[in-house]
C-alpha cells in the first residue's frame, strides 16, 4: 500500500481551524507529519476496491489481513482530486471500468464515500474501499473537465469508412470472448490478425462514448517498432476476439488484409 499525507479526519487538505484562520491573517505553517496524516501525492494512482458486501461492517479500527482485496472487485484507481478555492475537497475522480465491461471512464465521487481500511498493524498500509457495483458504475455519469474535447469529435465513425463483418474464424483451444468479459489490459496491445492468421498489427487504444460504453478500437496497422504504422478506428462489432480456454493472451481477428486497412482513413485522435 502507498503512504499519503492527508489527515484521515480532516480529508485531503489541511482544514483545521488554525489553517482556516490563515485565510484572514498571516500565513500559517504545518511543521511536521502527524499520526494519521497521508501524502496526497501518493493518493493519485492508488487502486480502489468495491466491497459491496463488506462495506457497512468496515470501520476505522478494523485491521484486514494481507490479500484481503482478493475478495473485493478492483474497480480502478484514483486519477485526481477536486478542490474548492477555500481548500476543501469537493470530490475524488476515479478511473473506473475495464474489468466490469463498461470501458474506461472517470467518475467523480464524494470523499466521504471512500473508506480507508487498515492492512495489518501498520497505519501506513491500507486499502481504499467504496460501496458500489457494476450497474451503479455503468449508470454513473462520466466526469467531464471543461477543457475536454468531446471524444466523438476525435473518432472516425462508421460513416467515414465501410463497416466490416466480423470474420467467421474458429481455432482449436480457443473460445469466443466478448468485450464485457475482458479487461482493458486484455485488449490494449493485443495482436490483430486477418482471417488467415496473418499478423497485421495490434490494438493501440480503446474508445468509449460519453456514457463510458466501449465503442471502438484504434488499430495500429503494419510498421515496425512504432515507425510507419497506420492507425484506424473500427467498431468493436467488426472484430472477433478469441481467448485460450485455459487462459492467456487474446487474439483479435478482422476480416481484412493489412493492405485493405492501410487504405482506410487514418484515425487522428
């Protein structure tokens, strides 16, 4: 677990009465780390878990054993913290999705909905836990920054290029997988093959709509070591995803050749 400097009782900023008084007088200083303080710089990127069944029973004095998170759902990580101008924490931005089949999206939640659960007897080791589920995260509105450019403006839609039917391929030892059965890590970087198993590229990134639904995949076609690649966006419905029955890396198929795909409009997102 990571160490953070934010008092658990105070939230993510120094919001004691002495600190608040500083706004009306001379600058006050916070001279040394206190018991229970957490470093905000390390909060960013920390994993966060959904413990829907256990959440209500989790209290500040409970000490969890190693690997307790294996009984919870890893829903994503903390991407950012939103502060008001008076130093109060307004919300925490969570990057959620992937494993739950909704695609990656940012969701802003109140800090009070996140519990800090101790791991072992070291106060510096802990879990961040919320109470939620797949349906709630699917329905939760995606957080939008004012300077965000609508993702739809960056994508090449199906109207910009001919749609392809997914290839009718079957391979011994493999089974068909749908995007909602996979994580973003399973798909990002996965090799892309033509219907005759020719290696034609890889999945570079995934595109979601305003509701966090997985819509398209950006493909890197050809090239070598990132040089000379041609990037195109295709609908997920154009792809067939196979994964080994015993587990392992997925194989993604498209009913086209490298030459066909290199002639299609390039993605510029």
